[in-house]
C-alpha cells in the first residue's frame, strides 16, 4: 500500500514536471483587475505582445474589474497554479489593500508566486482643464475653502488612485473630500476630461498624453525629480508640498504553487519584454520607469511588496478610511 502511494505520488510529480517542461502549450491569460484603458491595462498590453513572442504562445489580457482590483486578484489567487492564469497587480492590490480592507481574501505576500516588476510610475495630481487654480498652492486653498464643490475620482478604495490621494489629502490638509469611485482610472480619466469630476491622483502611465495635449491640468509630480515625459510639471517639492512623495508600480504574479520551471520561463519572458525596444519607447513616452534587474525577479518583487505593505499599512489604518466608506 505504502509502495503504491509512493509510486502514485511519483507519477503525479512526473506528470506535473512533464507538463511544466512542455509549458506553454496554449494561450496564457493575464488578468487586469481594472477596466480597460487605465494604467494597469496599458502596462499589461505593452508587455503582453513581446512576452507572447518570447513564450511562443499568445498572452491575452482579460479585464476583471471590481472592488479596487481585489475581485480579479482574489480570482487569480485561487486559480490553477499552472502558469496559464496570471495577474498584473500593483501597489494597490498587492500592498495598500492590506491597510484598507480588513476582510481581504488573499495575502499579497503569501497567496501568490511573484514573477517580477513590470514598471514603476510617478504619481501626478491632476485636475480638469478649467479648474479655477493655476498651481498646487491655489488648488489646495480652493479645495480647503470649497470642499462641497469638488469631487475627486478614483478606482475604488484600495486602488492606487484612492491610496495616493488619501496620502495627498492628508499632506495638503484637505479634510473630507467628495469622491466618485470608478472601475479603473481609464473611465475616471474620461470623466475628468469631460469635466464631470474635478481632480485625481493617478499614475503618469495613464496621463502623459492628456497632460501634454492640455486635456487636463497637472499640478505636481510626487517624485524627487521631474519626469522627462512631462517636463513642465513641477515636483511636489517645487510646488510647495515636499512631504508628498509616492510612486506606484505594476507587477506580474502567478498563483502560489506554480512550478519553478514555469516561473523561470515567465521571469525570462518578462525580462525579454522589458528589454524590447518598443516596450522601452512606449514606457519612456508614458513616463513609466523600467525596473532594475533585481526587481524583475521573484525575490526582488516580493521585497517590494513587503516594503510597501510595511510603509503604507500604518498610515492607511490611521487615515480611518476602510472599504465601505
Ligand atoms: C488605480 O488607481 O489603482 C489604477 O489606476 C487602476 C487602473 O489601472 O485603472
């Protein structure tokens, strides 16, 4: 009996390992846990094409929006760990969510097999183009004086846009601000362009073309230096709010338990996609920053996830904002 069990176990292992060696033999799905057209979607679609080339199979993007990215993340955490279902997560789904959702159904640090960081993106404070403030100081003064007249757009509590505006609103002492939640900052940006909402804090990846075309106003980039993609926009320090410094990132994760051979192929494909000239050009135009060699690997990504959970959780818990308010 014991021998039979050992043999059966060996057979299962051998079958798993053979499947991993033949990987991939069908299309791979990358879940984007937000609506199409936003920064997570843009990033996933930019890397999907060169990853398809590297893997010899189509890498397809599927938008599974809801609950600030937590619906798609929960689905992928529970998917078969075979390398065919991945998620493009970010600083919201895989770090901020911990401090904002006491009922989170996954643990960003342990429910996934990290693959690697795809990019980093500066955060920019932007407003509709006719907002009555010419710079950040005037913007802050206006919101403080007219809280009822102003609506902030975000992609749900726990998203990057919500999290980075919780930090901005606290730094700028804006008090309680009206907010409108969207299924992603793609649709939120459309409403900002249309003037239905007044401002948001978002990743530059989503904003650079509209800032440069004058479709929206940019008050500050929350980085140490200006971005070459939007050279006229001051840093938060130049604009008078030096304490507001935050950057987001997107990263690829597989379900926990994905075989090491599969993980190695995905790490290699992501690295090749990031070294692709078209990827580099698109990221540069959008102000997206390429990850370091270390951050492109599972351990490097895990370190970023843990670092940001540790950095964000105390502040977000202290903000009093939770899912549902
Ligand atoms: C966010 O705010 O978390 C993202 O911008 C959502 C998105 O990619 O649409």
